[in-house]
């Protein structure tokens, strides 16, 4: 079976080895003549970026590179990117990299044409309608990890440096026009980063599937995405050059973010403040929290998780699925407690307060209040299931 295809849900996705060669044509198709390629400093010096720039210039595109994106991007990164976008007279963005570069690139394309402050467009109610849609630049997304799935999302997560809180900036037109998902770009990803990003994809699928509400399309995408992770993440971590596993993981990442329009939950509600306060890797933080959140939500999701386990070829029970999650974490090198990833217990109350008001908290199958989040924090700190 060929692992090369073109999809149009939720946007146009070009998946397969070698499809990065289509970058310039994709820009043209999206109406971009002067793209700003947004990436991070770790990628900007690698051959893949030089080759992408050369491809664009050979096609007559006025491309420039902005690499001022840090892990867990902050408002200052967006401001610097907007300044570069305007100074260069750019008319679109190539968001190229992991979740941080994709999120920041999308927000730069959104914010460059707006006149209101960035935080006026937080994903609250209908705040997105405040934006001038005609001023939002088109985006091409090129993921180099298989985790966040930001390439198929309509939002970007940016940390407000003044309050140390992660904010979701949302607008429907932040969805990239075209995604180039070339698994060859991920083969050099180190095992631990492969594990963290892959577990992030799983967290998106799991939380979307478990979120209350009626969305059978999201549920179907989520369960297949979860299956792809269970069957391929160990292989991708063990053998980074396995292009079949890498392709399936890229698909799972895109599927996770497509599914979580239904909702997320306590994994993300806790991971967001932990990342903002301690700059932990988002996917790895979700991975550490995963079994504790599953156990906390058991009474609301037990039958649903048993169905998921059966579909994934796992012992068809909640306990069977939990055992597989614990085994998967151990096999790919995920720490068992939040203390092991640098979360200070002294910030317990701050994290609890931030998690309770995080936008993702409302999607948890069991309502989250301070007592519930505190119990989750304590379990994840102590490693008690």
C-alpha cells in the first residue's frame, strides 16, 4: 500500500516522502509570492531549511527566514515576527517546524494585519469576530515533528509573558491553506523528542475521544489516530529511519488536532500552566499526566475506553488499556511523575488555580474544581494510581 496521498479534511494535506519539493508550488496555490518562513533557531541552520529557501527562490518567490521562535513561544516572539513580516513586505507565512514554530507562524500571519492587541483575540466566546479577516495572511504549514498537529488547527498557543499564562489565539482563517507532511523531515528527530511529540498526539486523540458531547466524526478520527500511535510510536522511537512508522505518526498528529475540536481535558488543563511556569515540553508533560487523568475520569469513561482498547487490539477493558499506556510510557522513556520533569511542588496552588480556568478544563468528562485538580497534582507528583 502506498503511503502517499492528498487529503482535503480539514484542509489540504499533502502526505508522503519527497513532498517538500512541492513547497513553492503550494505557496503559489495559496496566493503567496513573498513568504516569511517562520522556524526555530534549532532548525534554521539545518539543510532542510536551506533547501526549502532555495526551492522557493528558484521559483521566483521572495522568501526570507525568521527564526526567533522559542519552545513554548511567548508574545515577544510574535511581536518580532510581525515586525519582520511587515518590514519585508511579506504576503504569507510558511510555518516550518515543530508545534512551537507552527503556532507562532500562524499567529504571526494572523496578527500582522490586525490593529488590536493580540490578547483581544483569545479563544473566549466570539472574540475571534473582532479580527479583520481580510488582513489575515495565508499560511503553508510544514511540520517536522509528529505531535501537536498544529498544522491542522485554527489556533496558536502563546504565553503571555506578563502573567506567565498560556493563551489560545483563535480564528478560523488561521487554518493553513496547505499542509506538506513529509515524513522524511522527521527521521532525524531524537528518540526522546519522538516520544514526547508522539505521546502528545495520543493525548489529543484520547482527550477528544473522552470529551463529553456529540461529535461522532471527531470520535472516529480520534480512535484511529490512537491506534496509529499504539502501533507505531515504539517503532519510530526505536528506529527513527522507519519511514512507514514516521508516516503513520504524522497522520496521527494531524488526526489528533482535527479531533480535538470536540474538546480536551485535564491533561492539557494541567500541562498548560506547567509549561508556562517551568518551560516543560508540552507533549512530555501530557504523557506524564496521562494515566493519572485516565484513572481520575474512570467512572465517566470506563465503557468508552474499553471500546477504544478493543479497536486498538488491546485487552478490551479499562484496566487493559491503562496497562498499555503505562507500558508504552515505559518503553519510550516517559518519566512516571511530574517531579521528574522539573515541576516544583511549591507552585502547586498556582498550578491548581491556573488549571481550573484553562480553556481546556471544561472538556474534561468529570468537572474540574480546585479539589479535583489538587488531587490530580498530588497523584502525579507522588506517582500513585
